[in-house]
C-alpha cells in the first residue's frame, strides 16, 4: 500500500515474493509507462527476478495500482496477465480517500480470469 500511495498520481507496479505461498516481501519496481498504465522497468524487473531466484524464493504475484479506479482488470491488464503465470493483484487507491484502498487478486490463464480470495495481514 505504501508503494501505491507514494506513486500517486501514477500507477505503481511491483512483485510479491515468498516461499510458502504467503508473500514475505514486496519488491517495488519503477513504472516506465505513461500515466494511466503500468510497465515495470525491464532492467529493474530482471534484477528483481534474479534476486528472487538466487534467494530461493518464488514470485507469487505481480501487483499494480489503479489510482482513482476500481479493482477490475482492464483488457490490457488481462493481456499482460496471460503472459505471467502468477497471481495478479490490483490496488484501487483514491488520493482523496487514503486508508480506504481496496484490493482484488486474479488468477489469469490463456482462457480464463478468476477472482481469488486473498487475506491482507498488516506487517510489523
């Protein structure tokens, strides 16, 4: 959430990693897309994915935010999601209502987009 708030008014993008099916770390990535879209900086993403592999962790999800938007995936989000075999998390964030963010997660494959129930636990 902190990354999504810090990136306003632009979309934030990053990776959620862990080793037991539960995220233990978030890796924020620079967004190099124009306003209203997200595209992780390719080199930063490469370094993050190498770090994940070297640490024996797993990429569990890719997250991005929708400033002033909802949690529904756009057609571009779905297209992107079909290229990555992990969960896709959307953070709906309104600058006028910080602290009231909503989150949705989706499993996306070549033929289907399925909402996935996630539990958000505050970190220490």
